[in-house]
C-alpha cells in the first residue's frame, strides 16, 4: 500500500512563489470559496443547470490557487500545465465519485466543467503567476 506521505514527498514540492503572488492567490481562493458557498445556498431554492455545474467549475479554479497560496507546487509529469490540470481533475473526480457512493447522482457535466476550470486554472498558475513574479523581480 502506498502511503500518503510517500505521495506527498514525491509529487508535492515547495515553490518559491513571491509574497504578492501568494497573497493574490489567497484572496482569489477566498473569493472563489465564498462564491461556492453562496451558489450552494442559492441553488437550494433556485436550481438550474448553471448553478448545478458552477461549484465544480469554481472548485477547479480554486484548487491550484490554494497550492500557490501555501507555497507548494504539484509535479506529476515534467510539464507543469499538464500536472496541475491532471491533479485537479483527478482529485475533484474522486470527490464526485464519493458523492455518488454516498447516494447522490454522478454528474458527468460536473466532470466536464471541472476539466474546463482545470485548464483555466492551470493556465493561471503556469502563465500568469510567473509574470507577476517577474514584475516584482524587475522592480
């Protein structure tokens, strides 16, 4: 059996993100988590398709940003973009599966919107965060 400590040591690495990058990502994560809570509460009374998939989409946006906030990166393969996207989709698909095991519906649209959010968040972490850091280093 593979221990979680082994997985953490092998795939989760410390990254030297700047303080401003970590603060920006922390604020964005807080805003996204607050939005998820608001959508979850609102959709109890006003359900439609978009309110059904929005929490999955938002969660996939927040997941990589949370790792930047704590100063870590995930490296499964050499390409960071693919690593972030893969891990985000994997973790949130496992979460969706646990909901199904608990008696709720397994919604393939949640997985699709998780994938879309993972692509966007991977782009943010791989492309935009380094630009913020380069601007700070230039100043």
